[in-house]
């Protein structure tokens, strides 16, 4: 008789935390084998947001091939329809009538035990191993609720999650060292988990100067920092990232093309440029950038387009996203540090409107001192903020 562990999960993607947990459980319970069982159509998750089963299966194979005690099963993937644990255990029990089965789950799953189909039947066919973090009280609670049918096992505390990996990859960051290199290479080869940021970055880099692209990345970092500081939810954070990355997407275009061509592009997409920009077409890059964000980069989001359009001059009734992009553009880390920028940075993390007022005042004063024209939107924005600052 063998002691066989079954490690079920979506594995979207499988990562080093899964492998370390499996090794810990194997060592503590003296298991002879652990079968990784990628889910087919999980009953409690959206299939539309999950990578195709064939990809998750291949990634599991790549992650486990060098451990002779690890194997991968397609039992759940091959089963048609929604995949239930009770069916999996029943089928395995029929295939391995003399083996002792241990179904391994994370402690976070224990709160949904009651939602599992025929959970009592699962407990009769195998032991459920709930992996917990050191010092957790979950083991005591499980023992009181389910008795010896559920084993709470304290394992290494590894702060890795599939969600974190998907977020990193969707943002264009690396997830190296969080998962096996072979899995990382497969994800890149197959283009899995790529979000708008990762898709946009190569094209944007090819269309901006090296300095301008570096500035865009710095604004992205600053906008993320401000967004977290002001407790923006994940939907707003994604808008901030896109707007920050694309805020100068039309900068080179506006500096290299004649005003007539730039104006024609705007008119084609319902954006009117006034005569102010005939002498300074480069200053229109925010308005044109909002157009390019949609037609060139495929971002059709009114909040993102608004933040791009007004990041140069502002506008009355700016949203939090608008203000963060405007401020981040002024204070990002690659800008030359002077007294004004240092003060703006301090204000930015205290009160957005106060920072907006200071930056607008400073910009208008500098433009006037250098004999540069001042676009009316800057004056209107400043007046609106001064009239309403502190009222809300």
C-alpha cells in the first residue's frame, strides 16, 4: 500500500510555493508520491479568466519533471463539464483501491469546505490535508470541526501566489524566481497572462526617444505610488498605470510633424485644437495622446483618455486619476530636483488639490517669466481649484 498525495488546484500558473508545499507535506506525512491534479472547469472560479487547461497541464509537467516522486494527472482536465473533487477522489479510489489517499489543499480553502459537493463522502474516501502557516490557529479549528478526517499541517511560509504572478506579468514585470524557469519560459513563449501594459510597452518604446520612454516609466512608478497612498482600488490603479505609461505617447509625433497634419488627425477623431497650438504644436501632445491611446494602442477608456488629455494644462473638475497623472508628471524621480519640485512632492503626499494649486501656480509663473504663452486651461484649472479647495 502506498501513501499518495493529491495536490489539486487551478495552477494558474503553478509556482515555487506549490512545489515547496508539496515537498513539505511529503516529508511530514511520509508520502510515497504526490499527484498534481490541474482542474478542468473549476466550480468556484470563472473559466473565462483561467488559462486554458492544456497550458496549465504543460506548466505542471515542466514544473515537476525533475522530481521522480511528483507526477501530473489529466483526470480532471479530461472529464467533461464542471470538475468536482468528489468525482476525482472516487475515480482515483477505484484506480488505486489499496492506496491511502491524502487530498492536499491550502488553508485558505478551508473556509469553503461546506460548499464542496458531497464533502462528507470525500472525507470517507480520503484524508484532507489543510496546509497552514506556522502559528496559525486553523489546525485547532479544523480538528474541532472535522476530527481526524482533516489533517492540519504547518508548512513553510512562502509568500507567493498565482494572482501575484499574473498581476506582475500583466503589468510587463518579471516573475522570475517565483516559479520554475521552465514555466517562466513557457509563459513567455505562449504569451500567457499578458495585459495591456505588457502589450503596449514594446510599441511605445519604439515610438519614443529613450529619454521620453524612461520618463514615462518614471511617471508610471510615481502614479502607482500616489495611487496606493490614496487607497485607489485595483480598477483605478490599472487606469493610472495605463494613463501614466501613455501620457506622452504623442510627444515625438507632435514635435516632428507640422501642425496641419496634427490638427487633421485630431479633427478626424472629433478633437478640436485652437490657434494657440499653431506656434507650439508640441504642447498639444496631451490632446493627441488621448486619440493615439485609442487608435494606436487600443485603450478605449474615458478615464485614461481624460488623464492623458489634461496632464499638461489640467482642467476644471479633474478626477483623482487626472490629478495623480498631472502631479506624477511633475514630480517623477528623473526630473531635475529643485526647491519647487521638492515642495510639490511633499504636498503631493499630503493633499492632491494643494499640490495641484502649487504646481499650476509655479508653471504659470515660470512660463510668464520666460515669455512663454500660457494656455487658458491652466488659468481656468487654477481658478477652479482655488475657488473650491477645501469645500469638499
